[in-house]
């Protein structure tokens, strides 16, 4: 088992990654609506919402340790 300390910088990076993904999901949803694929657009809208929620969680989190199995 490996343990990694996530610092403030790591958490900010994760928040930024989530925001970038959310922006892409939003753009994809807009394209899909334009192309008349509402069900797929809704999926990307849900993913955008979830990515923004995770971004907020990471931005407000305190440094923490994560344990994981190495691949």
C-alpha cells in the first residue's frame, strides 16, 4: 500500500483539472444540443455539474493523505 500526502498545491491542481473538464463538458453539451442530441447533452451537463462540485470540494479541502494500491 502506498500513501501520498496531498498538499494545498496538489488540491489546487485537482480543482483546476476538474474546472477544465467541466468547461469541456459544457462545450460538448452545447454542441450536442445544436446537433439535436438532447440525451447526450444532458449526460454532459450532469458531468459538468459533477466536475464543478468536485472542483469546489478540492478547493475547500485541507491537505490529506490518500492510500492506494500501486499499479
